[in-house]
């Protein structure tokens, strides 16, 4: 994803971090006045966290589909190699 990055310290104990994405144009100094040291927000670009299922959650829900498809591909390849070797 364009502009995305991982912040490892932002995740829970079961994740490797949260994914954040930069969006929009860089902010002018006048827009950055607010929180932070000396009343300034140091972020030059807007960022937001992307929440949703983790890659491991997606893999675990789709794993049976991948396993069935993988078995089919493996069987087909074994047959092809056996025919090629004329065994």
C-alpha cells in the first residue's frame, strides 16, 4: 500500500504492530499548531491507523481453501512428473 508503514510499538501483545497510512498533502505550519512540545504537532502529514483482521486471522480463515487447492496442484504435478519419467 502506498504510504503505509508499521509501528511495532503500537500493536497489542499478539501482533507485530499496527499498520498506519499517510494520506493527503503535507500540512502547513499553521495547521500543525496544537498538541505536542511547545504547542506544535510535529506530524507533517496526516496519518491514520488501519484496523481490521490481521494477516494471520485471514490466513487461518482461508487455510482450508488453500490446503485443498494446494493438494490438487501437488497431485497434478506428481502425476505429470511420473508420466514424464514413465514410471
